[in-house]
């Protein structure tokens, strides 16, 4: 696939048939479910944004998988979900204000203005997402579920940088991606390279601040990223990121919701999540094309993956 059109993002068990429930803003100290992450958790749908839409909606126009999780777990009616996700957030910007991201506080992938100071977030806060999460977990002992996936935009930044340096050459683009993500071991295998090592360090710091800093002992769920295409380079990069996520999360007692496997299984024999209806449709058949963000069907699939590991934990207790 050409470097100028190659896309990535984030990651999916069984579909849920879920009806729309209005998004409610959590009241301080009353919510029991804290959702963290990027545009996948936020529920970005580009068809609701210019230039496809003629108007710019508020944050309440978008619905992410946490709203569906909350619905299934009977939390939303009592205003017990706080979704603090920010579209474009990277693992670095999650921790440090001013760190590079792809649309939260920095410009978006196509030069869009930063999401947080323009459209706004579902749950407002002044500092970093990490600071907000740590403060809430310290102050609100009622929180017993935290979910997030972070890191997809770390890969998207690699995509952007390699696309620019490759200047339209697919082979140069692929080589650039592999060089940033992997290093060859003496035995001839592959180990995480600079980008994945930085991601592992950021995720370790995040989980340390959640578990030790905030002394949070409740359920912690990491949702793996799905591949938005059948392209081997895309899928391989996301699989590697997910491996790092699972490896870092295990010592902190994090449950892994397998969004990657859910999408793979639901994408059919050709492995195309767009044709399977799992991604937001941009142009209809026969010239079908999709965005990288999940459709309602895809969002419900991610919610099902999260609910499955939460239910499994509950049944063991």
C-alpha cells in the first residue's frame, strides 16, 4: 500500500446489539468508571466533522466504546462514567504536556486544530490526562473500573514521519517503519526498537502512577488496538505494540481486552474490517472506503471485549 494512503490505529470478541444512550457528564466524586485514552475511546467519527459535515459539533456528539461498556454494566444511568479520553493523545502527551501528539493539544494528522482547546473533551480538565486520572483516583474511592488504550498515536506519528521521509516510495516507507519499531537481535530475531521501547517506558510510568502513586487497587483493563486493514506492515506493527502493552501490563495486574483478535475474527476470510462494516464508511460500495475509526458495529465489538474481561473477573471473585 502506498505510503500516502497507508493508515493505522487502534484495536477487538462478539458484537453487542446496543441502543443509543445519551452521553452524560460525570459529576465529581460520583463516578465509578474512569475511561482514558485517545480517539478510539472518545468515539471520533470523521463524518460528523468538516469537510464532510457543514458544522463543528460539540464533544457530546461522539460516542466511544466506554459509553457502551457503561451501558452494559449498568453504570451510565447513575452518571457513573467519566470519559477523559482525548483524540490524538500519545503515550508521551498522556504523561507530559507539550510532548508530541497527533491532535489532542497538537495539530491533527491533516493539520486540524488541536481537539482539546477547540472542540473540547467530554470530561474537562486543565492538565494532562495522567494528572487528571491520578488526582481522581486519589480523591474518589468509588472508582472500581479503569479502562484505556494508549499508543495508537505513537504508531501514527511513525507513519507520518516515515511518509514524509519516504517521499512516496513504498519500500523506503516500510524500511523506515521497521527501523523505528524493531532492532535485530544477535540470534537473528526482532526486539522492540526505539519507538516501542519509549512506549514501554511511558506505559510503565503510567501504570506505576495509577497503582503506586494513586494507590488504585480496582479493576484495570487495557484494550489492545485493532488493525484497520489487512496490510501486513500495518497489522504487524499493531501486533507488536499490543505485545508490549500486554507485557508491561501484566505485572500491574492489568486485564487485557483483546480488541485486535475481536476485529480479526469479525473481518472475515479476507481480513478486511472495512468490508466487514467495522470501520466508519466514507464512500459507499462499489467504491467502498473507510476511515480508521470504528463504526457502531466496531465500537460495540470493542465494548464486548472489555465487558468480557470485566465479567470474567467478577465471576472469579
